[in-house]
C-alpha cells in the first residue's frame, strides 16, 4: 500500500477528513492482523482491507487486496463482486468487470447485484442482447423469490429490479414496443416517478405515437416543471406533431423564461433541431448560428449545422463546420465521422471531374 496516505480535498474522495483517516487507521490495523498470522480467516481480512481501500478511492490497491481474498477463498462471492464494481465504475475496464462478476454469479447464482453490474458492463461493451439476458435474470430471480414490495417502499427506494437496465439495453437495440411495456410496468409500481413518464414519452416518440408521447411528457412536467430534459423532449414532440405555431410558441416561451437550468444557447440549439424536424432547414441553421453566437464553443451546434449543409449540397461549408467542432472538441467522434463522409463525397466528385 502507498505509504503516508494523506487526505486531499480535490482527490475525488467522497469522505470527510476524519472518515478518511479512520479508514487509513483500519487499513493499517488489518495489515497488522494479516502479518501477525494470528487470525485464521485471512480472506476476510483482505476483503475488509479492500473495502477500506475502496472507501478512500485507492482502487488499484483495493483490487489487489480483493485478489488476495479470492486467491485464499475462491468462493468469496463478495470479493469478486467488489472487483467487478471497481473495474466497471472506476477503472473503466468492463471486460475485466464481466469476468469477475461471472465468478460472483458462479458462487451465488441468485446474486442480483452482480447481474445488475454485469448488465451495465455488457452494455459498455455494446453487447446489448447479453445485457438484456442479464437484467432478465434479475427479474426472474425476484419473481422466484416472491419479492413483492409495498408501493410506499417502491416510492422511496431504488432497489435492484432489473427493469430499468433492461429498458436501456432494449433502447440500444431499438426494440421500442418492449421498452414501452417496461415503462408502463414501472409507472404502475411508481406512478409519481417523473423519469419513468419521460422515458415512456421517448419510447412513444420513437414509435411515432406523438399525442400519447405529449400526454406522457406532460405528466412528467407536472411532477417536475423545470426539468430541461423534459422540456425539450416536449419541444421535440410538439415539432413532431407538425404544429409549427405551437412549436414556435413553446421555444419563444422557453427563451423568455430564462431558466436557471439552461441558457439561451441550448434553447436555440433545441429549436434548431425542432425546425429541422419541421423541414425548415434555413430556420434550423439560423437557430444553430444563434446558439453559436451565445456560446462560441458549442461544437454540437457546428456539427448539426454541418449535417444540414450537407443536405443542401453545401459540402465545403459543412466541412468547415465539422473542422470547427473538432477544433473545439478533438474527441468528438460524430464530427470526425461526418467529416469523413464529406471528404469521401468530395473525393468522388473530384475523380469524376478529372475523368471528364
């Protein structure tokens, strides 16, 4: 372990200084116990040491300590699970996470928390069908165990039920009818949870059931009126209803409100998306330009403007937009992809001109 561990405010710790020092003291005590050879269950000592290392955000050494635990006790399901959690959430290694979580499940085939983390790790690996299967396993285990929760508890707790994870994986697969079925189920369980109504609206929009989507997003907004995500999903839904007047009124009202949750640039960006839905590409570009004026580093607005310029045959102007987006955010993959398409088309045109 690193020597002379000291608390630093900015090192990502989620503990206060006193709690941090208590964990360090516990780590030192557990290390002494391990080295003394007086305690027979060393696997448990290493596990507890790993947990304390995890609490102070020392993730690599926490994994090493959990490895010691599983080397000694190959059936220590909790140690495998904790390794999986760290690999997935903190070390960003979903493949290693799945391997560890598989071991936890081998030992405890009804380890719902392990299936849950495994499902999200599989999604990180873009293995969405496998992720659906992992979340389905949680649902079946809960049903077999007759885990029936009173609505009063469901309103307060976010427990591992598998449904939300499954809905996310199905969303990636574009299986919107199944996504809708899940959110209908979740709304029955937690009727006052606004995010379920919003996610149901998103599924309905994907199924082109616009009026139902508006009804669902309005229910979300009744519960949480100022949520910017909900507001602009409604803006998209209004645009998809092909009601231009209602769309313009919605965004004008958003600009006038000057909400603390979002600025004018984001509103103009969303209005640009809405105008594009309505088929008014000129007005869409104008709104993206306004977004950029309000926020010069708005690389997403450059990207969206470039896409519309391509559809208008303005390939060189589009290329300039993608280059600006990449300059602002060199990691913006979508801009590289769009730039590649434009360069390919420009190259083909150049070849055709030369052959003529």
